C-alpha cells in the first residue's frame, strides 16, 4: 500500500469513479449542460471518489502488495486458446 504504483492505480480508479458518478447524474436528470447543478455533480463525484480510495486502502492487504485490487494476478500467464 505504501508504493507509488498502488497510489497511481488507486487514484486512477477514483478518477474513473468520479466520472461514472457524474455521468450517472447527467443521464439521470435528462437535462441540458446549462441546466445541471454543477455543485451537486462535484459533490456526488467527490464522495464516490473518496469511497473508491477508501475501498482501495481496505483492499490492499488482501491482493497484490502494490495493487489496490482484491484480485491476485496469476504468477504465470494463462495459456492462450486458438479459436481458428
């Protein structure tokens, strides 16, 4: 959790979560860009981003040491299947 990689990945996830929450408000209101309450969008997006960072911190002990994910990656790549 105390690596630069961990925090880069956690912040990337938080930014994506912020964008998803903002998009949900845009789509849910069905309003034009000028009609949106940008303060509410920023507030909801920030809360979602904070929740994402906290989830990453809580997940740190369970997964890869330098990753905010709960999923551990396999040590060797899985064999590929030829679909042809």
